[in-house]
C-alpha cells in the first residue's frame, strides 16, 4: 500500500519539491498550503489527481489545522509520514548592537516552532494508526548551538534550535508507540524564503527533496534514544 504523507508549506520551494518527489514514488500526498495554490502545484494536481489532495493549512491557525485534519480523514484513515516543512526566515541582518524587531522574531517562532507542534498535535491520532508513525521536521544547521558561528539571524536560528528541542520531546513520547522523529537540514536550497528565488543556492528544491526523502526511507523504522539530526547528505549534525 502506498505511503500517505502530509507536507506543510507545499506551495513552492522545498515543499513543492517534496510533493513532486513523493508523487513520483507513488505516495498519496496531502499538500498543505496557505492561500491560493501555485500554478506548479495545480499542474501536479492535474497530473496526479488521484494521489494529490491540496488542503488549506496555516500552521499559525489551530482552527484551520483542525479543518485540514477533517479533509485528510475524509480520504485516508491513517498518516504514515508527517513532514513539517512550513517556515519563514524573518529579519536576517540585525545584531544585538542594532535595533531589533521582536515582533518579527515572535512571528518567526509562531511559524517555525509553534507551527510544527500545532500540526503534530492535531494529526497525531492519524499517525498513530500507521505502522510507520514518522514525523520529519525540516530544521537547519542554523539551529545547532554547538556549530553556531553567526552574529545575526536571531529569529530563524533560535526558532530552529527550539524546533530541535521540540523534536526530542515529541520523539521521547512517540517512541513508546513505535514511532519517532527525524530532524533534517535540507542544505542551501533555491527557495523563496527571502521573497524571490534564491538562485545563488547550489541545490534545487527537487535535488534537496530527493535526498531528504531517501533519508526518510532509510531511517523510516530506525528508533534511537534521541532523534537523528542529519543534513541532506546523511551526515550527523551537532545539537
């Protein structure tokens, strides 16, 4: 039976790449998006009408997430993988010596840290009905305390570090039921997180997505004491 996967932040960039790669592998995919579907996602819907369902998911809105769960339950009795991908960048320039935008930081945390736990909490009953019970949290090397070298990008870095802790907390509970959490850093990817496509990045969304999915397949049933924190090449990252 085909895997059933929910991907948040699926309208463009890495999320769209994940959806495309999963569909090519024959998965049933729920693409969680905020706002109108992109033309690229609509094209995938036309090509994979029986395997792709586009659902409205704003990870900052619990009511909308609950409504999305109802949509998913109408098509599937389980969820094999939950890929928490939706994220925003926020201000990347201010250092502690500058005027700092704390409202911007709060917004980044609301999306990048609270967003995944809102989605996880809502969809966990469906995950628990699967043999796999795998949550894939798309994090970043920017969330590593041990390897921190930056002097700015406060909101994004702190939100990803907090996401890593969240992943450990969820993993500790989920492994009692045979499930687990995998934390993946996608690399420097050509995405729209800065408002336009970052063509300077060496990885296309599809290239990164392909490697991330391969890692999820490889570690689908691996349950270590703590979540694995890996980059897109499978190298272990420091917490």
